């Protein structure tokens, strides 16, 4: 397969992204190729200084970068030569099989919707994140930022997307899906949470087990936890901050090391007709390396195809 990498995306680009690509290239089989998308001369110069043959990669020239503070839709349209825009053009034209970037999440979501489109029946794409279970294994938290104020039907679809991801990537035969709330009772929470509960209550689309509270997130209470993107992003960033405090105090053990975002690489954009992975803006070379490997894993899981199959019975 061909994996496109946005070389210019991220706070530590292009050095961290190219170093991560070199690490991934050394591990991936010869049948897989990494396509470096960014400033050609800069990429070649860096590779030569690192004593790596530029011929080991395909390089696509894209000299512009979409900044984190730019309005995503305008930037995507006004910068056709940006690394993100070019990456999505390659993906749309099937010149790469998957695309990954630690750049602007907003621009990546815009590109995902406008270039490769949503799976028919999906209202909004979503981003999941991994939470380590104390007993081992992983809980999928969805959404973590794409949809800060979603409607109930969108959150219902988070349950579908999260369940499919857990089944085909985590290999859990029947993932348990829970709704994050301020109490376990059916009538708890704000109006949106109560409506979502009623939508999920008798569903046949996934295994809904009810509400869970924040204190249950790191237990084996569920395999998929649904929440809006605002809450999910706060939970995710709080976990990262907690890890940093423990690291600075020298209090880490194998479990707490699993909170290190570097180990996960990024989050796939779920609900679109292709494979796109978004990395953390502060990704270093290790995180980029894992982002590339995650892109391969998600592609091999054929998630978009399986999501299409699951939604075949939805009204057109």
C-alpha cells in the first residue's frame, strides 16, 4: 500500500515527520511505500543529511502549509498547494491508499468531507481516542473533538462507528457501548444525553449497556464510550496532562506509560470513504512513526467498507 504523510503538519515538522517516516520505512515491508508530501528540496536535503537515500520514498511537492489558526474551509480552498490539500487530492485520485497528518484537524475534516466524502448514511465524521484499561485492553472514546455540540442522532451514530471500530480493529466480537454521563440512571444528564439514551436503549445496531460515569472510564466497564466532542476532548487532554505530571514526578509504571499519546500516533477519521488518520499537533518522531503504522492498520481493517455494509439498511 501507499501511505501519504503530511510532512509539514505538526509543531515539530518537518524534522519530526521525516524522522518518523524514516523509522516507519525501516519497519514496513517492501510492498508498502511512504509518500512524503511537502517541500521537495527541504525533504531531500533532510534525508541526505540523515544519510538516507531519497529514493526510498516517493516525494510529492507541496510547498504551502495550513496553519493551525487558519479558518479550515477557507484555508483548504485558498491553499491548493498545501500539504493537506495535495494529500487529499492524491487520496481522492487513488494515488495513495491512506493519508495521515499532524496538521490542522479542522482542515483535515474539511478535506475528508469535501474530497473523499462521507459514507452514505453518516451525518458527521468523528474522531475516536484510546483509553487504557487498568485491567489491560483499551476503551474507545468517541468523539474527541470533531463534533463539540452534536445532535442526538449524530451521537447515536458514534455508537455504530465505535462498535465497528472495536470489532474490526480491537477484534472484540460484541463490543459493549456505553454513554458517558453524570450518573448511571436512565434519566440522568442534560437533555441531549437523555434523548441519546432513549435512541440507544433498544437498538439492534450495537450492544448498548447504558450510562457510565467518568470514574468508570479506565475500568473494564465498557469497550466503547460515547460522548460529545467537547467532553471527549477535555477527557483526552486531562489524561495527557495527568501523564505529564506523573512523568515529571518520576511516578510512572507500565500502566501509566499507556497514557503517553506517542504510543497511539493519532485517531482515524471515522465515517468517510477512505483512510485518514489525524495525529496530535505536538507529535514527535515516535508519534509520527506510530501514526503511519496506525494508518496501515486502519486501512487493512477495511473500516470504510464495513461501515458501508452496516449502513446498507439505512434510509437513503
